[in-house]
């Protein structure tokens, strides 16, 4: 399902106009992104938890040149899926 399909489904289920649903979803996304950029976590109970995790500095050797280099620390978004979703997926498999 892509974004437009999600908007259409929600619109059909709620009876709201697609443009209104789109505006709500955009606001939802903006607020989640803003919270993550500020270093916060987003916990959607019974669904997912989103958080930023910083990796440490890493040393690596370029196999072509044999030069040793250092990768700087990076920040990545991590997702933890709720047990409720995991159980439903396991039950359907």
C-alpha cells in the first residue's frame, strides 16, 4: 500500500474528504519527524516505537587500497514493532 492508497482507504472508512485525510497524515508525519529530529522517541502504543540511535566511531580497512580509515558516528532511525503486531503476524503464518 502506498500513501495515496492509504489516504483513499481512510477516506472511505471515515467518510472524510481525501484532501482532509491527506492534511491530517501530513501533519502526523511532520510531528513525528520533528520529535525525532529533536532527539525524542515516538511511542505509538500497541503499534510501533520510533527512536534515534547513534552508532559509535568505527575503524575499517579499504580492501582495494589497504588504507585504514575511520567512519564517523552516525544517527539512524530504529523501529521497534509491538508484541501485538508480532503475535498477529505469527498467528497468520
